């Protein structure tokens, strides 16, 4: 797939290299030609100097053949305008915009433009490590009825299988982050110390699931 990235800062350049390593073709747009130094000599994609929401610049970057577009410049307004141009003018379905202002991010998310609110996300992740409790929503479906959340898990669950966690809490474990790496657990996977458990659940069941995860497994009287 061909991917166009607007913004050649640390995020844009890292994203470009990651996509290229996965076999995709990449074009990076930036107003500052010196920014392309971050890509290094090993980058095989296109470097396009220009404004990321200008249609001619986007065409030069191959937007008409692209399957995805990422707006990761340092400006919220530029990112959202570019994302909307890619989506509405060129029909790109896979579009994402980085937004620093979390209030704006929520508005654009409701308008159908997927956003990553970096300041809010970073602060939330720090809080999750400082004060591990409850559930932290990571994604919600458009209706708001279903969400993916990282749920604080009581140490009492350590040594128990994912199947038992799911059976007693009613939540479906989507994946587990272990030692910084995400993994798809089987029913036989045993929870270890330090695991971060991410579950799919109904929004109206969040409180009950939080309580079950915090309580630990039911006593086995057999």
C-alpha cells in the first residue's frame, strides 16, 4: 500500500521508516526541506516539500494512489484540514490526524476523523502507571456502546488463566501487554505479574467489570 505522511518530525519520520520496513511505499510531505534529514539516506520513499493540505502537493506525493494518509505535523489546524482534504477530496478511507488539544480531538472524532490526542494520551498513560485503578478506555465504537479498555487487574489474578478471568468477569480479553510487548492470549494463557490486560466490553458494564477485576477470582471450594 502507498501511504502519504504530512509532517517529518520525530513521529512522521519514525512512522515512515516503520511503514517502509513493512513493505509499503511512503511519501513524506513537509514545508521545511531540512526536516527530511530525519529520514536519513536509507529512506527510499518520496520527499515532497510543500503544504500538506494543498491538493497539488498531495498529488505530487501520490495521494491518488494512496491507501492511507497520516497528518502528524506540529499544527492541529493543519493536521485536521489535511485529513479532511484527504478524506473528502481524494476519498482516502484510512486517515488519522495527530491533535494536541484533547477538546478538539473529541470534536473531530465525532465528525468521523480518527485522531490521536498526544498530550492527553501521554498524560493518561502516566496516570495509569502512577495510579493504577479502574478502566481506561482506549477506543469506542461510533455508537459509544462498546469499548476497548485497559482494566486494572488485582494481583489476586496472577497465576490464573485468561479463561477464568473472562468467565468470572464477563469481559472478553482482547490482548495482554507483557514486558512492553502486546500478545494475543489463548484461553490457557496464565496471567503474570506486570501484565496489562486490555478487554472489549459494553460501556454500560464498565463499573461491574472494574469491580470484578479489582476483587480477584472467586474462592474455589471444590
